[in-house]
């Protein structure tokens, strides 16, 4: 198709030299009528070539650092390498192993539990904040917006480091607080509280980001709707619940999706806190931590590739289908 | 207001009651906001306070208040000289990674986003559909597979291993595309072409100046993304001379724990964290508009 079009365009471009130059120049009308036609065709080729030229760097990077790694990981994941048997093709044995592997499954269950509690809490807080700053235009609201968003600019590693210090059972301020409240010593890095403590770090880091996204969506809504609601006697709370929240539901779904994806990949915070709580945060604490340790501690590259690929591919296919459906609905081409 | 004055008694009290209810609500809202501000600021406050303490004071004095004599100058000197000044090297590495990846990713995203918006070429729809899926794939999911692939071509444990994968920024492409569609009319480009400008001239002299806000946003997000990245360099790099700040600080922290007790490394981790986030906070405060620009597109489309 494209070759054919380029071919005919090239033919059209080659045409002018055949036609007598005199005629082209002599008769103004003939020159005018021929000019645009050949010009348009050759410019279409140029147009296509320019498009391809501009897109090529991206295409190459896309192939090299998205398609190829996923493809290679998939290929590796279908093989098994043992000291005795050597390297051989084993179909889906690694995936089979993963779904009966207690370590992998418990990590997955932990991340799921984490998500079920932390995600609604954080998005609820973000939504509350967004509704507040949308309703109240005060200077305090501005400070509020900036302060909540600020942790987003901090590297996750440093966020986790700071909270690691703050959680410290020996000198952290959280300890002083629980003592002051008469709760005695509370070990925030213990087995029972670690997931909560990690949830607090993630909430601190990401609430503001989600709030700004939701706030932007709220700001995009037509103001007349609120006026109408106000005339009907709706207070700010009713307006928020009945009008604003339903109208930003697509932004909410989007933040939810990004958050679920991030939670599935949970890695940095547990990895950073591992040195101060090594008995609690085991090498298989989250699926991604497990994949990392399989590759770099135990050199089980094939099995690690299977878990990485499963985590990445599920996200890719899932979000693609989701976006495809959402794009259809919103009409964005 | 005027109606309240004109019609006496009943409406006025009604009005007052309503006003009281509203201001009560406002007080609650303000209390909630102040409480949340304090909570979100607390770690920053702690970091600033802790950075002024020496190692003994860090562990023995109240965590959220200053202790005199402060030792911030001494801490900074230690930070920059410890282990042959490896912190400065990490900072240099981070600047290189963030700078090269940021500029490169922005250039790639600009060309691609512009091409998606203004050109038709073979494979365009297929590529754009895959782009939408790619936006969702988090970089962490790709790090280990990319490591396995790059180790085949002996590129791991080099600066390229961190820079090259960071050049791919599907969201940046998407953002530029949306921005071009919304703010760059075809007529403008067509007029330049009629005036005899070639395609590249049109791009550089007509399109790019209009796209500047979008480019700053993409640059900001790419640079900060690379500056903050942890998993990719952690996976790729073995040689601690190539570490960025995130991986370096984490290695200090882990090292301090191994040696246990009141190790001087803890102070360095604290001061090092503060120095590492200062440029980010500055960029954040000065470039607010561009941050929000990127997120607005994300929320609406």
C-alpha cells in the first residue's frame, strides 16, 4: 500500500522533465494546473518520509527497551537451566512453578492485602483534598496544595530513608508520641506493623500527586453545573457527593489504575527498610523483591525472568485493553 | 446583603444562622487542612533539624528540635570528603544521568509526538496503540529484563545502561502529541510551507517555539524521573563509582546498619539526603506551572 503510493508519487515527480519546458513556462494556465498536482504528490511522499524520520528514534528505543526486553524475558522464562541438565526448553514449567511457589504467592498475597487497604485510604484522602482545594480558594488552600504535592518530588529512596529514621524504636519522634499518649513502646518495624508503616510512607509520597490529578479534573468541570445545583438548594457537601465526584469518575479510575500498577511493582520502600528490619522484610516480601533477589542473589535468571515477565505482561495487556475500551468511549483517536 | 437590610427580622436571623453554619464548616475545613499540612511537612522538618546535628546528638536529643551547638558545617565537610568524596562523584553521576536522559528523552518525545500529531506514515496507528499500552508499563517491570538483555551485549555496569533505557518516555510522547493537537493549528504550518519553509524549518522555527511549555514539562518529568530512579541503576550497576545518589545513599544506609550502633554514616545519610533533595524542591517550587501542566493532561485524557 505505502510502497505503491510512494511509487506513483515518484513517477509523478519524475514527470515534469518529460514535458517540454517551454510549454510549462509559456502557458501560464498549463503551468499552474500541472504544478500543484505534481507538487501535492511529491509533498505527500516527503510528508510520509518526514513522519517516518521523526518517529524513528522513538521506534528504535521502543523496540530496544520495551519490546526486546519483554521478548527476551519471555524467551528466557520458557527455558530452564540446571547444573546437571544444562540449558533446555521447558515450556511453561517456570510459570507452573511460580503458581505453586509458596514464596511467590505469599508475596503476591501481601501486596494484594497492602493494596486493598492502602489504595482506598490514599485515594480517599487525595479526593478529599482535591474537593477541599476546589471548594476553598484561600491562601491556606494554596499552601495545602503545595505541601501535599511536595513529597512527589522526593526520591522514593529518600522518602523511605527519612521514615526509617522516624520509625526508629530508639530515638524516633513517633516513639515519643506513643509514650506521650500512654501507649508505651510501639515497634513500627515489627512483623505486625511493618505493612502499615510501609503504607504510611507510600501514602505520604503519593497522596499529593493523586490529589493534583483529581484537582485538575475538577477544575476542568463547567462551573454552571454548580450554580444550578446551588439554586436547587444543594450545599457544598451535596454538590461534592452528587455532582463533582461522579463527574471526575474517569480521572478517579485512571488514578486507581496507575496506583494498582505501582502497587504490583512494590519494591523501593521495602528494599530500603530491609537493613533495619531484615527479619521482617524477607527476600520474598513482594513479588518484585523476590524477582530481584532470584536474579541477583540466587542467579536463577530463568525463573526470575518468568516472574518479571508475568508482572510486566499482565500490566501491559490489562492496561491496553482498559485504555482501548476507555478510548472508544471518550472518542479520542 | 442588601436584601437582608431591606427585609427585616426573619430573613436576617435565617441569614445569620446560615452564615454561622458556613463559618463553622470553614473552621473544620481549616483544621483538617492544617493537620494534613503538618503531617506532610513533618519529615522535611525532621530532615532539616537532623542535618544540623552530629552523630551523638542525632541519637540522643529530641528528634524534632534543634540541638546546640549545631554542626551543619562540619557535617557538610564530612559529607563531601568521606571516602575520597564519593558523594560528590555520585552527585556528578546523577547530574549526568538526569541531564543526558532528560534532554535526550525530551528530544525523542518531541519529534515523535509531533510526528504522531501532524504526519501520516505507515505503521502510525499500530505504533500509537502500543504507545498507550507502554505508558502503563512501569519502568520497574522492565529493569530486570533489560538487565538480562544488556548483559548479553556487555553494556551493564556502564553509564549507558542507566541512560539508554531512560530515553524511552512514552508518556512524554503522548503529552507532546496532545499539546501539538491542541495548540498548533495545521493552518500555521501550512502557511509556513507556502512561504517556502522545508519540513525541518517548519518544525524548528514554527512548531518548537509554540511547544515550549510542553517541552519544559517533559524535560522536567524526565529529569526528575531519572534523578529519582532507584531500581534501574540498582539493577544495572555494580561499580560504586557509577552510582547515582539514590543507590549511593541506600548503600551508605545499609552499611551503617551492618556496622550497627551510632555509626557516623547515619549523619552522612541524613545530610546527604537533604543535599540530594534541595535541587528537586527548588525545581519544584520554581516550576510549579510546568508540573501541573503535565498532570493536567494526564487527568483529562
